[in-house]
């Protein structure tokens, strides 16, 4: 099997890297994150011009009709540069739901606007007191003639602070969980914005009889929600791989240049062995990320495979993150140096859509599915 990128995929990777390299370094990134929005609309416009915002949408929906491998390529570059733009939370996850569950009219109305960078989406599914994979949807949908209203609370909603349209899960009157579109500025919608520990934004969103539009038919959409979560886990894994690559590069460069007792740290065998172990963890994460992405590219949505990948990527992120800071010493903890920011983002990724311990429990529950386990 050929795991090499095609020429087109390499060009996509290199073009994305060039845009991000021109617009972000450690200082510039810190300045952008400190703004009220927390990311750059100028960079977002460049993404739209390049077609990155419509990457996964069909051509008839205003997109490029590219596959998961292309999306993984772009997301790895976002992770490498630690770019704060909300490509996963405002486009890939909620946009993927609209593309899969929406009517032709809904797709035609929303997705071209998303691809052009004019409309931001957010997926409002998680609720306070619930933990992946068991999200108890207490938000309710009520039907009044041909219209719907939603009542409840969603928290956290990643990038819910800047979303124009919310894709909201809610319990249907006859049971099951449906999906609805809600104007984020509509009456009955209240946003409480907060900053996450990695410097990004989210919101608690309260719905009090907010007007809503059913996304597709008002039927149980659990399968669409599960598929969106699986795709989101793969997307986060791809971003994490890029961040892991750069964390390792920064660490090895530091070991080559920082001197102790008159010689570079790279001359100390124990430190180079630790760096070698970091490389092993990186390759394990990269392999599992590619595995999860290729399964989705083949048209299979398998939560177990997604959990396997998320587990390994989370373990690799923790190992490489800890080692990167320790091998840098005190400078690794400073706000001016990028390593600490990479570790913070990796920590956030590890705890989004299931933490490492959550995936261990999920996979442990499937042990009985196998006739033989090789140890």
C-alpha cells in the first residue's frame, strides 16, 4: 500500500504551510490570540481564497469535493503552526453535518457561504454534567405547526462565541435526538463567552424558546451525530500530529544549540535517547492518524477505530509534551516561547471528544468482541 502523498496533496500541504508561515510566528500568534476574536479574519479570507473552507463540500455545494486525506494534510499544517483559526469547529464538524443531514435547499443556502468565509458554524451538542461518549441531551425541541423552538443549555460550544449559525442537538417530542439550525443572534439565544486554557474561545449557550429549523427531517439523527464525532476525532488527531512534529523539531533544535558544561545538550546520551523515544511516539501517532483517516476515506464510520487512534494520539501528546518542556528546562514554560503553547493545545485536543481515559474505557468494553487477543 502506498502511503505517499500525491503531487496534488503535496501542493496543498506546501501552499497551506506557506500561508501560515507568512502570517504566524510565536509573537504574532500570541498577539492574535489576545484579541477579542482570538483568530485572524485576514488569514480566514486567505483560506477561503485557497478553497480550504470548502475542502470537504461537494462542488454543487460550493466546495472542492476533496477527501479526508486532503483535510488531514491541511489540519496537520494548522497544528504545526499552532494557527488559531476555527477550521475544525466552525467548518469541518458542523459543515460536515449539514452536508450529510441537510436538505438540498439547506445545503445550497449555507455551505457556499461557509466555503466563502462569510458564515461561521458551530456544533452545539455537549451539555453540562455529561461526558463523552454518553451525552444526555436535555435540550428539548417543541413543534408549533410547521415551526420549532428549542429550550435548554449547551456547554461547552467550541467557537460558539463567533458562530453565525448553530447546529444544535435536541430531544424530539416523540423521542430520539434531532438536529436543528438556529440563528446565533436570534431572540431566545444567550451566549456566555469564555477563553479556554489554550487561548481559544468557546461559549455556554442558553436557548429559551429560540426559533429553530429542523436540519433535514425531524427524525432521530444519532447516526449523523456519531459520524460527526468520529470525523471530528480524526480531524483533531491530524492537527495534533502537526503540533507533535513541531514540538519534537523545536526540542531537537534546542538540544543541538543549548550548551551545558561547554558542550551541546545533544552530546548527552540520555537526552538523545529521550528525544528518540519522542520520535517513536510521534510515528505511532502519525500511523494511527493515517489509519483513522483512511478508514473514513473508504466510507466507513467506526467509533472503535476512532477511539484507538484518539487513545494513541493522546498518549503520544502527553509523552512528547512532557518531554518537550522538561528538555527545554525553564524556557519551556514561558509565554514568549512556543513549546508551552503547543503543549497547552495538545492537552486541549487530548481532552476534546473523549479524553485518553475515556477511550480506554470504551475500548475495554469491546474486548469481548474479539475471539483472541495477542499480548
